[in-house]
C-alpha cells in the first residue's frame, strides 16, 4: 500500500509568500513591493529545488505597473 503525501495547494509556501500583501513589503510603489515578493517566492522555491510554484503564471500576470521616475534612468 502506498502512503499518500499531502501537499498544500500553494505548494507548501509560507503564508506571506502565498498571497501578496503590500503592507508586508518595502518599496516606493506597488511594483517595487510586488517585485520583492516575487523575488522572495523565487528564492524560497529555488532553495527547495522547485522550478515552478503553483500560481506563478497568475502572479506574473498580476504584476502591477511601476511609476515612471526620470531619476531612475
């Protein structure tokens, strides 16, 4: 008999990485905060040898537009 392995729908992601909460991330606008969240998700997955997390396509599609700042050029 095979033992079933339970895996969370979110791939076992910690709660702060499963859903974007702009209050938890630092940045000048939503795009910078979102980028930090995505980097944290990718680092978490990479550390565990995971190439694609559940919800990655939706997360990338929801990436907000940043504010244009001439001083960043």
